[in-house]
């Protein structure tokens, strides 16, 4: 076994690798960019080396710098994690040239799977089923049209160098073919510097089922069963599970065998994933699965496989890279129970999943145990930055069967408390609890089909939430006054809205989204408050702020405990499965918020304007798309918050914009 390894990655996967290395007595070296100097992976490692500024091109993608760090620290091997340099054949070769081991496959295996067409041809030779189509060298448009007609409509055109859905075009009829071909070629050339395409029969109702494989340098290869990753959004996985719901044993055997053959055909060593697409228009059928691509790395979703097999895949990687044989043979491996993983992201489902950057003011994960695992690279107080993937954590649950695992997932998600950034947890709760998902009615169109159920419009605060927010404000004011006062028992140190010749009362003005809500508070003799809200609601509230940042409250006859975060004027209530933000408006400072609320539309993060969709002077409806920004490699649409007139456009297509820059001045009505 290695004595010391360097982890050429950051975030949760760097932390994940360090955990196993430590357990095996292997010393660890982390690398970090300037943005990550205080990051969790740096704190966990035995030593750490700075590799450059925040942007990945200047840090985590710098092969030379990372190899130099490995040499300088005496590391014997490099674990690449996923993303970054993990599937870079030149990096694997450069390590070998520097006398270092790559904890990953041979460069030749990475290359063999790099181009889709060539990979498909190789797989066909190895008797691995591939989608019917054309993946040859002839790229003549008329020839390809003939091939498409032979395959039968609909046909899918794929850029051979494509990935993540880029350079893909569905074509339903011959007259649409050439325009779609040109589009796929253009996208392939722009994104990957390669305009070659292949054609496939388009599968109407596909499921994404992948097989975890492992091979050692002695020529042994096994599979560790399948994962179902069909629930995706724009080619980003959202929920992953193992085993695949409804998978017949015969199909599992056939897919496992095909995946092992795929690995053997390219001389694979280490952890890999063979992705298949299953045509489920007639349910899961043992002869209706096809090779898609092979990921030559450890994947984000590997923990679900670990949970159902009881194996540590990072330990397997380290052993195999150090030259040891696979720890187990195929017959030693069994599936036990069911595991589900959810990716918790700093993003806003109600704003088309726009990434949400900022400080994690409050971050309380569920309690971990045999049923609940949290893989994360951040702690409370850390920030989600625009430089890296905004994933906060992977939540993995295990139970004896799928139904029990999904209930666990719902509970564990509801326990999560995150304030400071917007997250997708409510969306994940809706997904894990959706009846169609529970029924195993999966395919890659699931999220689109059930969009309305999964992303309901944001709900306004109810009387309970308002009373809790008011109570939190009063308790916090009392605490501040008591801390400040020299004599905490002096009448001047009380927060009770005391007025001469009147019962103590107060008014609080909250802003909830676009709604302003005035609450009247009566201070009762016993220290409680009576909160009078809209529509005649009235609740008696008392309670205490706890040292762990939670609020214990009694509302009339109901006892509640919830997380509370105070971020400037915002009060964030964290109740099981719900996050409610209320902004306390200081009536003396009215106007501040009006400016931010209406009028100016600002850039949510630094980026580039790719499209301006309206002209100055145009009347726009609430929700209408006004501008498209590209930031963090994704497109974000800036929409009108209300009906109004575009008074001024501050930027044109192609302009760079800074975080918070005013993009558009909108004159809203009312
Ligand atoms: C397909 C397909 C239907 N028919 N191929 C999308 C990304 C790439 N890895 C493969 N993809 C697809 N290939 C044929 N012949 C549908 C998809 C597809 C998809 C696949 C897996 C998971 C999510 C998806 C979402 C949309 C389309």
C-alpha cells in the first residue's frame, strides 16, 4: 500500500478520499486554490499545498503544478477524484513519467472511451449491445440522411466528442435532418473541437442504468451491480439509487456481464462505470439495454453502491492502484437492501435552478448513522462561491427495501437546516415522496412530466410562521438589551413595548416575497406576546432562543422547535422540510427595500450577457425573460419580477457583468 497520496481535487470527493486513506494509514496531501485556503478538505488532510488562484484553469486543472506538489511532498500516488483531471489521459501519462502512480485506469483505457463512435465500435466487437445506428467514418450529409432513413425515425444525432447532452439533436422526419445535422456539427465543433457525429435510433422512453465495474492489474474484473440515475435535470443527476427498481435478475446478470466484457475489452484497471440506456417503453427487458459510454473514474454516486454492497470503493481503488488483486470475486458480492442518494445543491428551483452563492450561515445536516450518510466538503460558515460546483452535500440513505429507503430520505432531508443560500431540498423532498417515483415509474423525462408537483410556487408565510418570526425578533431584542444594559432588571432594559397609560404593544413590518405584512404585538404580563396578524389571526407566543441557534416556542397550545438564522434584516425559519425567509422592515428606513425590490434587476453572479431579449421602452409581463447571462458555464435567464416598462438596458450581448451589477431598469406598475 502507498505511504502517502496526493488528492488532486477539492470539496466532498477530496474529503471522501482522505477519510478512507486515513483509515488505511495512508498519509494525505491536499491541494487548494486561494478560494479554498480554509476549506474542509485542506483541514482534513495531513498537509496541503497551494496550487494557484480560484479559477479552475489556474489551479485544479494545472497538471504540472499538481505533479510538482506531489513530488515536493513525497506522495507516491495521485487520486484525481471526479471531474477536473480525472479523465485526462495526458495527466495519467505525465504522472507515470514523473514516477508517480495514477489512482485510475491506464491512459489507453481513458482514450479508448473518449470518442463515442470509436467506443461504440470497440464495444460492438466485444459483443456489448449498442443502440442500432451508424457510427462510421462517412460524414457526408446525403449519406447520413440515407442511414437515418434506414435506422427509422425518430433518429438521434450525437456529436462523437459530445457529453452532457451537448451536440445532440432529435430528428423526427427527413425534411428536418440536414438542419439538425448542421446544428449538431456546429455544437460539436464549438464545444469539443470535433464536428463528427454518429446516428442512433431515438429511444422514446429511456432509463439511465449504469454498472459499477472494477478491474485489477492481474486481469480480474467484477461488477458491483447497477445504479439507476434516470431522474435527471438537463443531464444533471438529481437522485440516484441502487439497485434499479424493477430490475429482473436475468437483466442484472446480462448487464453486469456486458459491463465486465466492456472493461476487459479495453484493458481496464480500477473503478469504472459502464452507462447503459434501457428502453422501458415495454418495461425493463433483458434484451433492451444498450451501451452509452464508459466513465473512467469513480463517480459522484458511488456511495449508493457502497451502501448496498458493504464495500469501500476508495479502498478498492487504492489497493488496485498499489498492485494488489481485487478484494473479492464476483460470487462474493451480494446486494443488501436499498440505497438512495440525493444531491443537495445551492440553487433555486423557483428561479430555474439558478445557482445561489453565499455564506452558509447555518448548516445543520441530519444525524448520521447506519441509515444516513452525509458526504460533504463544507461546514457551517463556509461559502458557496461562483468558482466551483454549488453542491453542498450528498445525502445517502440505506434501508431494507426501496419504500423504507425513500421514507428515510424524506425524513433526513426534512432534518437538514440550511440558511444563507437557497437550496433544492424542498424539491428533493417532493421528488423522494412523489407517488409516481415511489411506484418506480421512472424515466429520464420524470422531472419535466411532474414539474408542477415538484416545483410548486413559493408559499407565503402563514400565521404560525409569522408568530414564530415575531417571537424570534422579540427574544433577540430582549437578549441584546440585556447584554447591553448594566442593570438587566432595570425597567429601561425590558423589551415590552411599554407605553405610558397603555398596555405594552408594538408593530412589526415584515416583507414576505412581494407582500408586506404588519403584525401587532401585545406584550403580556407573563412575558409572552400576543401576535395579531392578517385576516384576524391571533396567536399567543412564548419561548426561548437556545445556544445551538434553535428556537423553542409555544404557540397557543402547540410546542415547536425549529432552527433560526438572522442574516441582517432577514429572519430565516428552518422547520422540518421548509425554509421561510421574512425580512424585517424598519419603517424609519423605508425606501431601502423598495429600491432593491422593484426597479433595478441585478446580476446574481459575475458572468457574461449572451442575449438581450427586450428593447428599451418595451412593456413586459411578470415573469417574462429579459436577458440571458452565462455564468459558471450555465445560462441564467433574468426575468421581470412584475409587469412594467423597460426604462433602460445597461448592458449589451457580449458584455461582462460583475456580481450585483444593475442590468436593467424596470419601471414597475404600482
Ligand atoms: C439517447 C436518448 C434516446 N435515444 N440516445 C443524453 C446524454 C447522453 N449520455 C445520452 N443521452 C440520451 N441518449 C438514444 N439513442 C436519450 C438520452 C437522454 C438521456 C439519457 C440519460 C439520462 C438522461 C437523459 C435525458 C435526455 C436524453
